[in-house]
């Protein structure tokens, strides 16, 4: 197991080891321990247990293989000597690792649920890359070797050095001198800056040191690079060279003194800008302001915007080094009545500067994580940026929002659906385009029992390895030209901490809460544009500043005075609440808001719906009324409005539901409470239909019971506090939970009763159906009785016939059995005779074959040798006499020479009819054979050729004697075969007469 915090180099360690071992084997190292290494990487937490190890389909009971088991099975099937590593890159917990215990111990066997056992080979190894072992069991830890990797040992310098000297493009302006200057700045400023951040700042989302260096390097490159600004999104960039001509850094000559000074200023300014946004970009507003002061002290030669800080301007490339204020880049807002309220974005300094930094990182195809409190406009700013990039750049934006119920499978399916399939194993953006996936609320997915978030692990796999596995066919899919753009509020309120192994891939930027002035500009622009577009009366339009100023002032007061407590945990107010006030105001039209008085009442109503309705006790409501009325008097100068007019028996209300079914719903003040009550009652008739069975008394009793229970809990909580000095909070949500629990239990009971009722109904239906079927079958049975009687008579007659036939069949079977015994006995006799004859032949045949083989060895020269004897030796003469005797010639030398001269001599010997040698010839031959000196070896001493002829004569004699013995046996064998064939024919005829039925 490789264990340690992120950015420590765990992945690089095993990849470097694999490359080293593979190279040693490729170089022919004699040590067999150095083999080529192949490894598969998977994240066990971005797939389910069934997808990891395999599972049965509950409906079809078919087995579906898992990713982990399929990889191991493929490695087992590999017959090479290569080392195969399976790397599990993800959190280790008891949910999946316990199934690996038999793999990690001496058994080295993976046991699957279908009974399959995969025995691992000695060349296979399991590697685990994890951040910590907080939830790993001792049983797992004891089975593995541990290697702890500390990020402090590696630091940020190896990465920064590689980026500076290997990643940055060759050529001007990145000469060796410029690279050395950048490295000096990094050595001088980065460590102190990170130390200052860790000591003095607060981060809504935690970062790691090397992550900040990553962000710095790529932001520095993006801002400094002329190509990045012009070739990647220049049409939408705030540094568009057509709008704002820049210095072409590629044309600056570091050898020229003036160019060198300009280049030095550009590098200094860009370095300061990049350091501020990368290292200090993840801090909250207060920390960022302090870090800005730190940057000013560190970079005294850099000229920041007048009266501002490093965060208040961007590096100007016109003259090369100045910071210009962001206000110069803020475009003018134009209200469009065709856009929905949620699509409206009023450009301001924050939106421009954060869009600028995000845009620069996206040009480098680096991920960005934008965080900030709810309602600051994160999602709107990023969506607006992507829309601009879609129009002006080769970017395809995709947006997806996560929730607590999001799962990895659905997210992968969504991503694959947006990507273009280029090959079976390759997905990506359309041709000549790049894709940016905006993942909103990325920290919302629920946390598992042991702390893992499968959706986050899937996104981490995509960023780590650039792809993911096909969930059905289990092969790797690479994803190219795709960048993640993340958005999340700080943890808390249902949002969870994300693993640093995921967030370290992104540059973290924290958006501050909008200032008072910024909110005034935003909502004044929206409200002014709306009133002008719909042509409200001038006295209504004159209320813009009062509405905006009053709303913001009230928001600031309620956020400071009514803080959340355990009993008031929902007293959390943010900019989204301010936005909802104006969203409600924008629902009005000139016909219903035709005077300043109506406008004031509209604003009070929207304020009350957003803030007043959230308050839970009389003290808070009283505070609200007093504060609001004081603002009305100060901002709107409306002294005639009293609390009873707004919050009395007839409270102020606006709505658009008084004309149900109308196509044009009018948002207007509701003055006729009776009409409103009738509309609501009509609407609720259908909704309340399910509980019509309850009488009014029962309904009232149930409602009162909930109140009694809640109030009794409140009283006993006070008693509990007095006696035990311990707080037990019972909030209004507890009351709602009580009602919700009751309705859920009521629903469950109703469902149980419905199931019982349905079961009884189904049972009755089955009984009725059974009775109907029984009656029908009874009628059929009665109708079949006569047919049954007839069939019985026919069956009795058939039994008599079958009995008679069976008797005959038994007789034939006995006869066949007797005949078969005789046939078997005859067959055994035939086999015995045949074996005896063959045994006799086996005695003669070797000698005959040896003689024929010796004849094959003779040639003309050998024959001529015999003929050349004027007076042959005695044994040669004796051999030729024996040969002449067998050939039917005279046994003298002249005849012998004539026989030898015959061109067919050898053929006659080889094809001699050995089976039909006359008896008189054999008798004459016998006198030669009986002579002791007439032996092949003796003859061979006088003539080699004569030896072969002598062997032939002996072979003929031996064969004729054996043939004489075998001949009677052959005749006996033929007779027995004839008898066997006749007996077999008789048996076959008997079987044919017997018929198939008997067997």
C-alpha cells in the first residue's frame, strides 16, 4: 500500500518503478527478477460492489462479471513472464476490501459470489494507492506492506522545475536567462507566500501547497503567453489584442537593454498577479485583503491600480507592466425582457475579474473550482462565461448539477452522452473543439458510511487518468479535450468535504460576498431596466433607489441581529434572499402597480414573504415590523403606513392566482379575502379528497393532538434543563417532523391495509376461478364417460392380443439366444485357428523378408562376379544348383551362367511363387539344405552375392515347410468362416421375424 496525503508522488513512484523494471528487461538484464511490468488502474469507489466483483441479476439470475474480477482473470490467462500489477487507486474501506482478504493472504485466490475461484499467479501483485488508513481494518493492513509518502519530502520544486524547463515552449521570450529569472522569483517569493497563507488566512475550501504551485505555474503561463491570449478565446478575452493591442513577447530581444527592462517589468507584474490569484485566490475576503498588502510589500517595484490592490486590476500589456483597474473592463448592462430573472447577470468587478482568471485557466485546459457563499453568483458567472466561449471560441459547454442523490453511474452516463464517440475506446469533444463540463454543487453528493463519495471518485478518475471504464463491457475509454469546471459552496448545510485528492487537480477561487455598493449597482440596474422596459409610471420608477437601498440595509441588519441558533438553525440569510425580493417585484406589471403607494406595498409584501415568514417567535416578528417600518419612513418617506395596516387582521398580500385558468396571470394586490379563500378552497378540494372520510371533529382532534405533543415536549425540555442542566432543543422543524412522521405512518398503515385488501380480493378471485374451472371439468368428465367405457373394452381386447404376441416373442427370443451362443462359439474357434495360422506364418516371414532385402542389395556387378568364375567354388556351385532347382533348370554351371545372364533373374527370384512349389522340387532342394556346409555365412566367405542367393533358397525351404503346415489350417478357417456366416444369417432372420418390439 502506498499511503500518504495528495501530491506526495505516490502515483509517480509505482509508475517509475514499472518503467525501470521494464527497461532493465528490454536491455537484457540477466536477473530474472527484472521483468516487463504491465499494470491496470481502477478506482474501486466509483463503481458498485457488483460492478467491482460481479453479481447475479435478481430477475434473470444471470451472472454479470465485475471489473476487478475480469482484470484479474485476464492477467491469470496471460502466459508471458511479464509482471502484472492491479492498482486500486481509491479509498480503502470495509465495504469492498474485505472481499480481497483471500487475495492478500497466502491463498492468493479471489472468491466470487458465483462460486468461481481465481487463483493468482506469482507474477501478479495488488497495489493500493490511498490517502490514509482511517477506515481500513487491521485484518487488511496486516496483509499488506506499507510505504508512507510524505509530500514534504518531495515539495513543490520538482514540479516547478519540470514546468519551467520542460513544459514552457522553446524560444523567445523563454530564453535561459528569462527562465533563470523566473526561477529566482519562485525561489524568493513562493515559500514565504505559502507560509504566510498557512499562518494568517482562512480558506473556505482547504488546499495543499503543491496545488497552489500548480495553479500559479499555469496561470502565470496563461497570462504571460501571447499565444494563450490570442489563440485561445481571444475574441471573448478581456485581453483581446484587437481591442487592446499587446506587447508580443516573442519579439522582445532579451539582449536589448530596453527590451530586457520591459520584459523584466512584465515578468515581475505577471508573477505578482499570478501569485496573488493562485496562492491567495482560495482565501476568504478578509484574508485576501491582508494578502494583498503582503504582495505590495514584496513587489514594491510593481505599480498597482491607484488606490487599489493587486486584486483590483489586471496586468496591462500595452505598456508592459502597469496594472489597470477592472472597472475599465466592466461592460454596460442592458436589460432584456425576454430573459428570465435567473438568466440576468449584471456585470461588475467581481464577475469580470473571476471570469478573466477562469478563462485563462481554461485556455490551459486546467480545472477550476469556484467557491463562495450561496447567492454570490458563482453559477451565473460561470454559465455566462461558457456561453461567451461557446460563441467566440471553439468550446462546447456542458452543465450538470449534482445533488445528494447523485450517483457515479448516472454521472458517467451523462458525460458519455455529451461526448462524441471517435473510436470504441476514445471519446471527446467534436472535431476542432474543446469541451468544458460545468459541475455545479459538486460537493452535494452524499457521503457513504466510511466517508467516500462515489461521484467525486468518478470525477477524480477522469482527471487523474483522463477517462473511465465502460460499465457493461469493462474496457477503458479515454476522454480527450475535456476540462472540468467546478462550482460549490463551502461545506455545511448538506454540503460535504471533498477529498483533497480530487480538489488538488483544480485551482480554487473563493468569490467574496458582494459589497453594499456592488449589490446596489446590481439590483438598481435590474430594477431600473425592468421598470423602463415595461414603462412603469415615473413615480413608481422613482422608488428604485429606495427599494434597493432599503432591501440591502435590512439584509445587513437581519444578518447581524438575528443569528442562527440550535432553535433557529434556519436563520441563515444570504444574497439569494435579497435576489428573491426583486424577483417578486419583477412579477408585477404597470396595471397592478400604478402608483408609488402600490409600489411600496409591493416591496413590503416581497420583503415579508422572504424574511418575515421565516421568523418563528413573536419577539423576532416584532423586531421585523419595527425595523421595516423605520426603513419605510426613512427610505420611502411613507409616514401614513402603520403596522396594523400591514400585519393586522387583513395582512398585505399579493398573488397571481385569483383568476385560475387564465392565460394572462396578473400579479396584483389581494384585497378581497373572501374571494381568495374561495379560490384556495376550490383548489384544495381535490387535494383533500383522500381524507374526506374523516369527520370535522376527528380532523380537529388530530390537529390539536400534534400541538399538544409539541408543547408538552417544550415544557419538559425546560424541566430537563432545570434538573440536569442540559439543553434539548425542539424547533419548529421538530413540529413539522412530527406531522410528517404521522403522515408517513398513516400512509404506511393505509398501504398495509390496501395490500391485505388486495390479497383478499385476489384470493376470492382465485377461488371463484377455481370453482368455475372445476364445474367445467366436471361437465367434460361426464361427457367423456361413454368414450371411456368404449376405450376400456378396446384396451381389454388389445391386452389379450399383446399377451399372445408376447408369448410368441419369448419363444423366438429363446431361440435367438441359443443361436447366438452357437455363433459366438464358432467365432471364437475361427479366431483361434486364425491366430494359430498367423503364429506359424510369423516364424517364416522374417527369414523371407530378410532374404528379399538381401536380394535388393545385389546389383549387376554382384551377378557378374558370380558369372566370372571359370570354375566356381564348391559352395557357390552348390548355391547355383539349389537356385536352378527352384527355377526348374538343370543343376550345372553352364545353365547357371545362362540363368544369371537373364535380365529378369532378380525379378523372378523376388516374385517367385512360394506358395505353389512342387513337391519334387522341394525334395531335390532338401538335399542341399540338409548339408551342414550349405549355410549363408559359409557361402558368404566365398561370395557376397552367392550368400544372398543362399539365404533366398533357405527362406523358400522354410516358407514351404510352414505353408505346408498352415494350409490345412487355412482350409479349416475357410470352412469355419462359411459356417459362421450361415449361422449369423440364420440368427438375423430370427431377429427379423421377432421384430423390434421384442428388444
